[in-house]
């Protein structure tokens, strides 16, 4: 009888274990103000498979990220997507960032962005809706280092905005 119970538990346990597992949908965006360079430097880290899926659904079903023969058009599409999903305001004025480039690291793509000619920051606002059009459970973590102050936010579909005041 003990062997029978053991076998049932042995074969049933994996079924219960896998039903509790699920994928997390997270991106991390680091925003640093480099006063000496008058530059707001941004790095967004996004899972490659999620980013690929959203680019496919929005632009072209044939997109493949991190492939050997990656299309030269990928940077342009990444820039278009990020420009539509990442909105910045400095001192209550909307600003556009430049897409500097990208780098693949394991299952993550790092997108490098920059806003130049930033003399000072009294108020900083960010709206981050990256991948929210792909996955409703998406969480976008925003970490900032502005005016020697570190601050972090978790932005979701219910709250896509963060505001920092320094005066």
C-alpha cells in the first residue's frame, strides 16, 4: 500500500509543479543623468523573445532577433517601437531620445538610448509602456540616477507613469 501511495505522489507531483509555474514579463530601464556630459543615458533591457514577438505582431512576421542574418532594418524598427512606448519629459518639456544601438546578452537585448544637451533636471517624467501591447502582465522596472539620487519604480498597465521632482 505504501508503494502504491508513493507511485501516485511520484507521478502526480510533476503535474502540480508545472501548473504553478509561469513566465514573468519584465523589462528593466536604467536612466542616468551624466551632468558633465549634459546627457541622459538610458539602457533598456528586454527579453529577446518578448521583444521579437511584439515587433513581429506590429511590423513584420518574419523578424528574427539575435540571428546570424539579422536584418539591417531591425534597429530602425526597435527605434520606432521604443519611441512610441517610452515617453520622457525633462522640466515638463517632452524630449526625444536617440537610439544609439543594441547588444545581445544571453536572452536579453540591451537597447542604448540618449538625450543630449540636458543642462539641468528639476523635474523628470517617464511613461513606459514597453511590451504592454504584447502582455498585460508586463512589468517595467525603471531605475533612475539623477542629480545623485537613486530611485526605482515598477510600472504596469495600471500605472505607466513616474514623476521625480528635484526642487
